[in-house]
């Protein structure tokens, strides 16, 4: 027996999840909230599509044209003998040695 929720219940859940993201202290916390919520919603969508495959095209139309893949841009500029160390989606460790005068 499936547990079907009303539209109002689903809307309330979406609003609650959106509030968790919106009230995050900073961008990193907001991203962490999104990532924590994503598996639950992915499971819900898979379950919905298994029960109603006719919704697939409608849901596909909601995805961005790029296929939903995020696009990241990073600009790094060094001036006046400065150094730039840039990284996306990972860590960078810099070991600088003291220069003798």
C-alpha cells in the first residue's frame, strides 16, 4: 500500500526544505543543506516515475537545457608579483618556504 500525500502536504514539505536552505548561515551551509536534501528528493522522483512513467516528459521539460549539470566559472588574478592558487571541487595545500633576504 502506497502512502500518497496531498498536494498541500508536498508543497509544505518543499517549503520547509527551501526554508532550510534559505536560512543557512552562509553559502557553504546552504550548499550542504541542498546536498543533504537531494538524495531524499531523488528517491521521491524515482518512486513517482516508477508509479507514473507518463510524467517523465513533463519532468524532463523542467530540467535546464544543459542537462542539469552545474557550470562553474573561476577568475584568478595576480598582480604586483603576487601569486594565485585556484582550485575547484577539491583541496589545495601550499607549502611556502621563507625566502632569505
